[in-house]
């Protein structure tokens, strides 16, 4: 049976307790692994991260590009807009890709974003 592949924007988010390069690396890779295991992604077009203003020690896009050797994929990282009562230490991702599934993933404190 042939799958119906479409262009999707697959979203996800995670949180960190401390702004350290080690924790950012761990959480970004955990998020990436969860998203890719829950989706049938055939081609990644681009990846956009956003981080809250309290995350400064490491760019999450750098984690994927260097750790997974994804040099051919365009990455971008933006600063998240700040609103009253916005959660802190949140890393969000939007993966523009071809997939047959649009399953979003929210981990740790970021799971509260979807309630």
C-alpha cells in the first residue's frame, strides 16, 4: 500500500532546567529522536528552532547540524517572543518536511504548552 506523503510542519518542544550546553544537547537530541520515531519523515526541507530569552549557552540548531551531520539542511534559530506568564527555558522546533504523519511532540515542562 502506498503512503500519501505531503508537506507538513511538524512541531515539537522541550524544556531545560538549567541553561547549559550539555542539557541543551541532551534535550534537543531527545526531542529529535522522539519526533523522528513518531513520524514517517522522508525528506526534511528545513528546521526552525525558537528559544526563550533565558537560553544562551548553545544554539539548538548547532546541536543537530554537528551531532547528526545534517549540513545540507537549512536551519534557523529565533528568539521566542515574550508574553505575560510565558514559560521559561523552552526550546521549540518546527520541521518542514515530507511525511505521511503530522505527529507533534512536547516533552518535559513543554508538555504543558499543549494543554
